[in-house]
C-alpha cells in the first residue's frame, strides 16, 4: 500500500518537475559552464591588473600632483577625476607623507587657496594623517613619459621577442664538446 501511494505521488510530481519554471529568462536560457568561464574571462579583461595598479601608484608617488582639470571648471570643487586621484593618493600619503603639488594656470589667488583647502579637506576624509602632508601650489614633480610611448610599451609587454631572450638550457649536449 505504501509503495502504491509513493508511486502515485511520484507520478503526480513528475509532470511538474519536467515542466519546470519556464516562465523566467533564466529557466529558458540556462547558464552553461562555458557561459560561466566566458563571463570570468571578460571580467578579468575588464578589471585592472595588479601590476598596472602598482605602476599607477608609483607614478602618483613620483609626482604627487593635482592640476586644474582635477577641479570643476571655475570652482573650487573637486571633479570626479580629482576625487579618484586623491582616493589613490590618500593611503600613499598616509604611509609615506609628502607634498601634494597643485599645478595651476589659475591667476585668482582666492580660488587657488580654496582649491588647496579642498584638497586638504578631502585627504582628511580619506583618513590621511595630515601632520605629515603639505599641500602647495607649485609645478608637479617627477618625470613622465608621453602617452603614445607608454601605450606602445604596454601593448608590447615585457616578454623579449622570440629568439632574443635568454637562451633556453640545452639538456644532454655540452657547448664545450665541439
């Protein structure tokens, strides 16, 4: 009797299991393992690699500068680019200290002072210890490289061209046996 009733229940549930949801997009187009791997590869290509972040941090440490384009035009407010720059610079300044240079072509002294104060306020909000940080209007520091050269280097990569790298070790033969 128990066997018959469990068979009837199973037979009743079978059409529901076969029919499934089929009302949402996810059920109609199930995600395959290939889809998952493709999504992971795309995310990997879209996200910055750690070595590029390290290079950018080294460049920021080299010049520690903000410029007029880091502010909303004709105001003392930081632009999104300026906020992003100071977000990266804040932890580095907190660790190493230094002078943030504001390179400007602005002639309005009042605006320049307001911008310098906004840089100070923003860095304070990032948790930076401002006792070790100076903020001055002056030419940027460090040395740079034209973007077109940097792009060529990045695209080329750091691997030596075929046949120009270190010689691969040869096993079983000796170079002195000639």
